[in-house]
C-alpha cells in the first residue's frame, strides 16, 4: 500500500480497492473453501457447485463494475489533491517503520509475495485438479502457518540469537493492532446481533427470544410479486438486509431457503436466486458497506476513516450488485 500511495493512489481509494477485491469479490464467491455456497445451496436444496459457479460469475461482474466506477471517481481527483493526501498519509509512519534497506530486506521483499503466490496456486490446484478441499479453517490455517514460518525465518536472518524474542514481539504487536482495528466492532455489532435468535438469548440473558431482524424479513416475503425480476431483486434486498449484522454469512440460510421456496413460482432457477441472495448478504455484511464489519480492519490497515470508506464504496458496490442481478436474469 505505501508503494501504491507513493505513486499517487489516495489512501481511501487504496482501501476501497482492497475492500472490493478481498472483502467483496473473494468472500462473496468463496469459490475455494465454498462455505458460503454450501450454506446457500443446502438451504435452497440445490447442488453446491451450481450455486458456487453462479456466485463466482456474479462476484466478478459486481467487482468489475464496482472497480470501474471507483476508477472513474478516482480520475476526477487532481494530481495536486492526490500528492497532498499521499504526503499526509506517509507522515503517519514513524521512522522505525521505514528500516534501512539491506540485501536481506530486499531478498525477503521478493520471497514473501512469491511464497504467498505459491500458496494461492496450491489452493487453486486442490480446488480444480484434486478431490482435496480446504474446508473450514484449513485455508486460514495454511496462510497463517506460512506467515508464521516466514516470520521465524526473517527473524533468524535478522538477529539469530534473538530469534524467539523478536518473533514473539512481532506477534504481540500484531495482536495489539488487531484488537485496536477490530475493537469497535464488538459493542456496535452486539446491537445488531439482537436481531438473530442465535445470539440474542445470550445477550439478553434469557433462554429464548424472537429473531427480530429475520422475522421482519420473512414477514415481507408475501409482498414480493411472483415475477422473475421482482423475485431476483427481492432476494437481493433481503440478502442486503441480513448483511446489516456485519457478518454476511448469517443470512445465507434464510436467503437460500427463500430461493428454494420462490423458485417454482418465479420461474428462476433456485441456484441463481441463492447466488443473488448470497451476493447481497456478503457484499453488504462481509466488509464493503457496513462500518462494524471486517471493513474496520481494512480501514485500520489503510489508516483511513471507516465511515468515509463506506461512503466511497456505496455507489460502486450498489451499482455492481444491480448490474450483476440484471445480468443474472439475462444469463440464467
């Protein structure tokens, strides 16, 4: 990110690009680990591969549209504005964050992206050419384990006698940063978790409570006309509403179940409806439009205001979702 910002990319746009690509496109399709398609497909009663394939296409359409609009918005900024913003952003770094360049730092600057590129290629290989699936936390464990190994190797080449001291210090710094970045999520998300009966009993201290948010969504189901376009956009809206809890995944069983129920009367394939609902839920709640989602982490890394980041992403993401839904009706 510092390299991109030095070249003239404003920090806010850099954060938006990361959110759209990583939080939006990658998470909404979840094509490798396929947790999201599994939740949607199981509730809709259709094969997981059908939902996964459609979700991948829709995520690319949504992301491509969003990134294109974001680029157009960027071009409206002057070079003078961009340079001023870049200088102000770079001043936030203390000298210790800019160490002296040596052959060791240069070597690991090349090795690190190569190693993670190899991890990505391995995940692609297992997904397309083998029956091995990195399910659940296996993908995260693979990436985290590789990062830990790299950290140990780098610390060893830096100061061999202080290997474990330096490694543990860096881990502590990482955890502290994570808590600072994600800390605001906890109290804010607590209010929205009241809308789910999976969480509200423990929050309110009672055995059973209504699912306020999901009950509200289900009560509006009968008002969705039995027309393909209305049904598609209705599922998209419902998915977006369920994403307000800042998770994105919690609403997938609901959108999947509604897809299976509405498919016969609407004339749209249930897998397509499930993929549309999945787009709405994860693009909104998964980290592009909700300030108390993991978008907080992106804003923390980019050192920008999360509310400003939400405002910047709003028009590109909403436009992308609308274009993807229309094209879903045309394609399938």
